[in-house]
């Protein structure tokens, strides 16, 4: 953006137009500052992020999508949102949502299971929250969660949440194929085994957790073969 040209345009405009432009900039800056304010404790929810080696849960704070919408309604009543894209990769739904405030649009991406409407809605709600983060809402919560996932102590790496933290970290289609194939060979339900082991769906696994799950299923093969032999 050519700042000098913008400044000249405003300065050469009529006083009324220049004042209006200045007011709009001030209004948007004020809105951003208000959106970045710390959330009230009552707005926060907790969920299990991962388990420590002794099995005790480690919780992380998060905010629900409707709370984000309420904040936007109060702070930026002219806000709007739209679903820009829905696509699937295997059994994973990827939704892109755009939020517009004061003529400024920012987008976020969310993921969920493509096998159900609930999974697609989850992806949309996550995308809405991630777009809102780009305007400042709950940004500190996301920063704290990213720090805990990006830089765990070496001895605690195995405790990090098995759920993928980003699209690039999600279980690959090749891993999904191996998991489904091994589960069929073992005559077990992959979703049931994954839920028992990681407390999440197969399609939500990170690549690291998916590798661990594949190792577990492969380790189960000799025992299954012995049972069949008997």
C-alpha cells in the first residue's frame, strides 16, 4: 500500500471526506483494541489437552464459537461472516470461513470429520474462531496453546496431545490407509481402538500419534495370528 499516496489523497480531499476517513481509521483501531482485551473468566472453558506419564490430565483453556460470536455482536455489530470453501481430503473436512469488520476481511481454516454433519459444523466453528483470532479475539489462548505444543520439554514430548494442531500436522492419507487395513486384518474397529488409546477420532490424529497407533496395531498382529491358529 502506498502510504504517501494515501496521505496525499486524504489531505487533498474536502475537510468532510478527510474527517470521515480519519474517523473510520480511528473507529476500526478502537474496535481492534476492544477485541484484543482479555476474556472474562466466565467465558473460558477447559478441555484435556494431553495426559502426563502418570495418566493425569493436562487441561487447556478455550472459548466456544458462540462466545466469539457474542463478542463480535457486542464490539463490532456490523460484522459479517461467510463460508468461502468446503473441501474434503479423505475423511477430513476442511472449511474456510471469512469474517469482515469495517470492510476488512480475514479468513480462518477449521477441520473436522467429513463423515457427519456434526464434524463439518465443528470445522466451520473452528474456522470462525481462527478467523476471529486474526482480529484479536482470544489470541492469547491460541498463543499459549501453540507454545505448549511447539516447545514441550524433551521428557514430556510423548505427553503432547495426539490431536493434530494444524493441517500440516494431520494424519496423512497413507497413514489412514494403513490404519484401516491393519484394523481389517485384526478384525477390530479402528475408531474404537483409537478412542480408547488417544480419546479422539482417527481423522483427528497428528502424524506422530498416527505412527504410534500404527505401531500398536502392528504389535497386535502376532497375538491375533496366534488366536487364529488356536
